[in-house]
């Protein structure tokens, strides 16, 4: 799996292109303060967008979802 980050270039979202022999790429964008609801209250949180691209000949969406599931926290 390849990880790429263009947040330091001011890019908000990164959609990676898979080049063999890669099977997946995760792209991270710029960390920005955004409104967020926590325990029913509106607050400001630092949020980053992440995008997972996977070669479906090797893996499937369920496996990708499971690998990303633990990355989000409130």
C-alpha cells in the first residue's frame, strides 16, 4: 500500500492513481478546522480528508473499508 500526502501543498483531497505493482493508495489532504458535532454540541475540530483507491482485482471494497474503519475518531 502506498500513502501520499499533498496537504502541505494546500490540496484538500487526494485521489491516487494505482500503478502496478501497487494494490492500493491512500491520499491525505490538508488538515483544516471544520465545524463538528460532539456529544450534541457544535465545536471546531481539525479534520483531514482521506481517500482510498484499491485495485479490485486484488482486493475488494469491504477489506478497504475495514482497514479505514479505525482511522476516524470523534
